[in-house]
C-alpha cells in the first residue's frame, strides 16, 4: 500500500521538477503532470479498493516525526479514500479534457493544476485545522490562477471576485481557528472535537466563525454571487472540476468541522439544514428564469451543494443511511455535472434555445439526456436510490417538512433541466455555426456516462431492496440503443419478440388483477408496435424509448416492493416522455407532461414514505396496512396517480401530449399508458378498503373528481377541430368515468371500473390507431379538412364506426355493458348527483363521436384527397384484432366479467352480479350481452331494409349540386359544416369551457418566473456587493445562531 | 496602567485593523484600495494571532541568550506560546501569495477595461 503522503510528495516533486528543469517541452510537461495525477488516482483508489474488500482499517499518517497535536496528521479512512479517488479521477479526466487549453498558457498551468488537485486531497485527508486553512488557501490561489485559462474579460472579472471572496472567507476561518486554539490549546480536529468547544459561550463564537467559513465555502444562497460567476465565467472544462471536485472537498470540510460544532442532533445540524434548504430551493428557483446555459449549470451546481448541506444537516434523521444518501447524490453530481459542463464546453451554444444544434449529432443528445435524467434523480442512476432512501428515512423520523423542501427544490430543478432538454430535442435549429468533435474532449465524457450507469447499478445492488429490482427489461433497452442503426422492420420484430418472450415468462406468476393490466400493457404494446411496420427508414431512437416505457409498465406490475414500483414508475415516465416529445409540435406538451409526471411521482414518493412509517419491510403490501396519517398517505398516492390519469385540474398536459404525438404513439400513451395511473389508483383503493381507518371522505372526493373529469373532458372534446385532440379530450372524460367507478368502492362499482378499463383500452386504441393512420394519409389533423373518406377508406370507416358505438355506450356493443353496470352501481351506492353529472357527460359524448364519423368519413371528398388510399395494412392488423376483442367482449361479456367479479369479491364480497348462463342479475334487474346484441342487430337490420325500400328514389348528392352565391369567403373552412360544428351548443355551455385550470397553472408558472426574475437581481455583478452579501450573511446567521445567548 | 498592558493593546489594535480592513473592502471603489484594505485586514488577523499567544512577561520562543537555561528552569515557562508564532509566519506567507495574485488580477482587470473601478466589472450577473 502506497502511503497517501506520496500524493502530496509526487505533486510537489513533479511540480518543482517541471519548474526547475524549465527546458522541458510543453507537451512533455503536460504528460508528466497527467502521469502524476494518474499516480495520485492510483494511490487513492488502491486505498479505496482495500477498504472495499474489507481488509483495511482507517490509518493515520503522521508527519515530521511527531505525533499530533505537535505535528500535522492525515487520516485515510474509507470516506477519505472514496472522496480523494473521486477528486483525482475527475481531476485526471479534466486534465485530459483541458490538456491543450493548459498547453496554451504554458507548462506552468499543468503545475498549478496538479497542485490544485493535491491541495484538495490534503483538504480531504488532513486532521489539522490550520493545515486545512493553508490548503484551502492553496486551492483557492490555484483556482484563481486556473480560471485564467479562459480568455476574455469575463473570466478575469470572475476570478477577481472569486479570490477576494475566498480571502474574506478564509480570514473568518483563520480568526475562528485562532480562537479555537486559544480556548483549547490544540489545532487537531479530533482534539477540538473532544474539547466540546460549543458548550461555552466564548468557545461558541470560535465554533461559529469556523462553521460559517465552512458554510460559505459551500456557496450558500444568497451569499454566492462569486461562486456563480466562477462557474459561468471560467473555462467550462475547469468549471466542471471546480463545481464537483472543490465542492466535494468543501462538503467534506463541512462534515469534519461539524463534529467540532457538536454531536449528531445539535443545533448546528438544524442551521445547516436550514441554510441548505434555502440554497437548494433558492438556486433552483432562480435557475427557472435563466436563459443562458453556462449560468444555468452554475445555478444547478449550487443547488446541489445546498442539497448536500441539507442532507448533512439532516443526519439525525438519516442515521446510518447518511453515507449511502450522500454517496448517491455526490456521485451523481460528480459524474453528471462534470459531464454536463464538459458537454457545454464542446457544444458552445450560449442560450438554452441554441442547444437545438446538439441533435445534429444524436449521440450527444444521448449524453445530455443521461445527465439531465441523472441530475433529476431518475432510475437507474445513484441519485434515484439516494432520494428514495432519504425520503423513506425522513418520513419515518417525522421530517415531513424536509421532505417537502427536497421535493420542491428537485421539482424546480426539473423545470429548467427538462425545458432545456426539450429545446435540445425539439427546439428550432436555425443556427449557422456548428460544433466540432475532438476526441480528447469526448472520451472523458463518455467515460463519465458509462461510470454513471455502472454506479447506478452498483448503488442499487448495495441494498437488499435494490437487489430485488429486475434489470432485464432495462438491459433490453440498452441493447435496442446499441442496434439503433438497423432498419425499422428489424428493430420492430426484435422489440415485439422481446416483449412477447418476456410476457410469456412472467405471466404465470401474476395474480388476476395484475394479469388484466399486464395484458393491456404487453399485448396492447405488441399490437400497437405492429403498426410500426408501416414506417420506413430507421426511425432513430424510437424503439429504445418505447421499450423503456413498457419496461417501466411491466415493472410496476411485477413490483413486490414500493421501491420496485417507484423504479418502474419513473422508467415508464421517462420512456413516455421521450415517446411524446417525438411528435412534430410536441415540445411544450412534453414539458408539461413531464412536469406533471415529476410532481406526481414526488407525491407518490412522499405517499410511500408515509405509508412506510412503522413498517418492517417496504413491500407493496404496506399500502394495505398504512398505520399513520392514512389520509395523507392515500391522498398523496392518489394525487400522484391522478396526474397520470389526467384528472380534472391535473389534465392540461394530456390533449397536447396525446394529440401531437406520432400516429402509433398516441394509442400507446392513451389506451395503454393511462392505465398505469388506474393501476396505481386500484392498488391505493384496495389498501383503503382494507384499512381500519374511516377513509370514506377520501373516496367520496375521488368520486367527485372522477365525475367532474368526465364532464369537463367530454365538453372539451366537443369543441375540438383536431381529430386527435378530440380523442385526447375524450380520454380525459373516459378516465374520469374509470376513477369515478373505482371510487364507488363496491363490487359493482369496481366491476364497472374494470369494464371501462378494458373497453377504453380496446376502443381508444382502435380510434387512435385509425385516426392516426388517416392522418398519415391525408396529412392533417383538422377534421374540417377531411370528409368523404368513406369511399377511400371503408375499412377505416368500419373501425371508427365500431369504435364510436362501443365508446358511446349504446347497445349492442360493450360500452353498453359498462353503462348498465355503471348505473346499477351508482343507484346502489346512492351517489345520484354525481351520477347525473356522469350521465350528462355521456350525452355530450354523442356529440363529439358523431362529429368524428360525420366530418371525417361523410360529406364531400376534398379535392386533394382524390388519390388517397386505404390506411396501411400494418395499422389495419392491430385495429381489427382489437375490434375482434370488442365484439367478443360485447357478445360474451361473461367470459371476462365472471372471473373479474370473483376477483373483486376478495375485496368487496357483497352485492355482486349473479350469473345464470349469459344472464347477469343485479338486484335492480338483469341483462344479457348476447341477448341485447341480438335484439339490436335485428332491429337495425329491419330498420335498414325499411329505409332502403323507402328511399329508392332518392337522388344521390354529388359535389356539384352545391350552389353558392358567388361570394368568396375569406376563410373557406368557415362555410364548412364540420367547422365549429357545435357553435349552437357552445352558446349553452360556454361557461364550462372557460379554461380556468389552464389559467391557474399559467398564473402559477408566471408567479414562479416573476419571483425568480425579481430575486435574482441581487446578483448585480458587482464584486463588492457580493462581499457585502457575505458579511451580511455572517451577521444574520450570527443573530440566528448565537443571538442574545452571550 | 493595568489596562494598557501589551497584550490588551495589541488585541485592541488587531480588532481595529480588522474592522478597518472590512470597512475598506466594502466601501472603497478602487480595486487597488480594496487590495490595500485586504492587506490591512490580513495584518489585523496576524496581530490578533500573535496577541492571543502572548503571555505577560515572557520572551519570544527563540531559544537563545535571552532565555536562561538553568538546570531547574523549564524553558517553556520563559517563552510565549510558540504555536501562534509559527501560525503567523504561515499566515503571512499565504497573505503575501494572495496579495500578489490580487495585484496580478488588478493588472489584468486594468488591461481589460482601462479602469480600476470595481463597479465596471459586472459582465456576469443575474
């Protein structure tokens, strides 16, 4: 084992050698420096490995032949080994990235860089507080020097602000140190810890000065203008190293010095948490308003520092898990933030919008996506597991306020990172300049991305819960990424086979409840994938993300623990986000989808956290036995799931997201994806049905939400000109019915719910596939631009006809089954008022459904559609397979409903349906699927024949039978009956169509942006103002911490 | 005269210097003056370190003729605390380095905009 002292010796030795020898070539000096950093990395990682294997004990390294407190000593423990390894590893990659940038400044730049890394190593390892001060100063001086490798005035200004701010901070530290020495007679950190300085009033001031200096090194909001400027102004290659390596060292300084301030749970913990919370939320809030990429990264970095400070302050709550949480957050930040800064250095786009150029090289988009998702804490990255562990622990210890702080801050970060990513994926790319690929700059980033994925896997395997997660679907996603260069047909086949095989292996293990949803997800997924054969070319990036969504969906079905469920949930969210953003005009809708999803996921996370209180093991069954705050737990879970089902108030993302998506994506995200939310609701309601608490108020509220959603969704659908948006609004309405039905919490109610789930899956998939395929043929979403397509697309017409009959709930198709059960359940439950609303909503559904078939297929064919063909056979196959499903479910509903009833009887044993053959009896009456179907068919045929006979002489209307007055309307579509078709109806219900919810969310968004815009003006750019901030921060904190206690 | 012993005087002076330093840093607009204020602050801290280590009636911790080295005489009782003395040396060196760097930056800043007013260097903000 090489002693860590050689880290210092090697850096100094080589540094002096390069200086003394002088004549060495620049590149040679550079390579020598890199080798030295490599050696430093080797030493620290050797120690890390020894600790990891477990045959190593923490070791003190003494210097100068004396023992402390006379001399300085270093400590190499597992934490030090890990942190120095990380610093040196990032430093090594940074050295490669910056190799030629240093070279331009001469060989001394390499020396300074080496000394900079060495000083961070010592800062981490040292146990002597004065030594700590010295090496903090060395690192500050080195940093100020290295900032200048970036040319231009901005770097010089930033460097000056930095050096003067750090000088003030270290002055404070030095005063604190000397007072601490004065009262204790030692400079050794361990000695200071034992001296219990903070127990005396005067010692308390020494502690205050030391702690405030350590806190200020972490760039707390708002005394951090200088830090922001350094991240923004210096070379992005170096900003990365400062933002993560220095930050890591600063974190550890705070960690070490916190021991001096007092034991776990002392007052300083609370202050740290408070300052961390202010920084985390403040930085991320101001980031929301930011338009420039570099500065945005700076805000994000400081937000992460705040999070680390917050976590450290919450160590009382985290207990033994502190290290795990810190490790997860730290390692994600290390790899992702470094990579992001370096990426910014390559892309060189200034504003967020200009980042659209990045997708010219799709691999870069993949890199950026990895960083964004890692920073937000999506699986499989380490931060995901850290966040989960943190929330579980905080909830268990009653730290609910802190959970809110962490989730709100993370959400703010999600806003700007996903907006940025949206620009990159879908923003307008109208920029002339391009960016170059240089291998020495790309390689470090690629290494970091690989490390990020691997670290995520390792983090998951570290805990028992994490080891239970099934990574096979995720691995399949990676395979699909790797074969993305293949043509679409090959990838489609592989995807279908993969999903089929997986389904074949897992379905025997599923109970009936899960089987229903799994069939919808997997079989439905395969059916919609078949439509993919209609596409030509490569369809880059489609299959990995589609399978990512299905991997998430099957993940939530197979989940045994809350962690697995949340893991699957987040994968599904990520995959569906990518699917949605593929649409042509999807950028804003994908963003709002993502933000609602992230917020919903956080609600679920918090709900799981509360559910977990007092439980031995976080299996998914804890939802059936929530012991504390059940209303909160179920309420949060339900809110989370309702964001996915797009219930009223949380629905504004859906119309755009589903309407603008690609033709085969719309059915995936509508017919299939929405059921994930339903599955969650079902799980929560099962738990509520088993709970010992009275949760009827919650169910009652849920019922109202469902009824209102049905009403507003359907009204919204009536006034759409866009066929896909019409279907999207219709989904909102249908999901409202489903939520309402489940909220009834009786056997009939649930039977209704499941019937609607199956129905909605079948007919919405049919309708979206058909309309999507038509859109592919005619090139427009607007219904008034279509018409008369019945002759061109008879198969599509028939599919839509069956689809709308089923959806409208008239006999003979399965929609009527749902309606019949629905009214039975409502009457039995006695929810008459809500029932009337739902019935009214059902009437409105006729309006939009009629419009769908009338304006697309009937009337006059448009001139430009004279040559359109029937929709693609690859769409017709899944459509007609699903139609068969509808017909079977309509004529023989007992095949499905009987076993379903038995399953539901586990939860609600009473008042179910009673079956005799194909006759179903409730206590209100009876009904038979086949009988109704037969009756209606007979009536239809008779009426049809009669009509045919009576209208034999009718004149067939041709296009040129139309006579008009020679006036040429300015907007010709306004003369079309299909345009604004229900204007009359609009006059009756317009108050219900006022987009109050949209206005509310717009207002919220404006509020956040305006607040951010106002607060960020404190960063005036004046270095002196920043120093004033630091001093004021110290004074205010003095009053908060010590105040009048002296 | 009890109030005017050496340790107390130097302590008061050190705090005065620190306060003057902070005042200068916050109030002066000229970068050179800010740097000078910073060195005043530094000096104040150095004096503070020394005066906290001062013990009445003792001499510098240099073992030479001024420290009697009789057999029954513990050297440690004749000298002031040596650690602050060592610290102050280090602090002076660091202060020197930082000041040099600040002056170098001042040069760069002047070259960039032909002015030393700190208000003029606010390219990075918000």
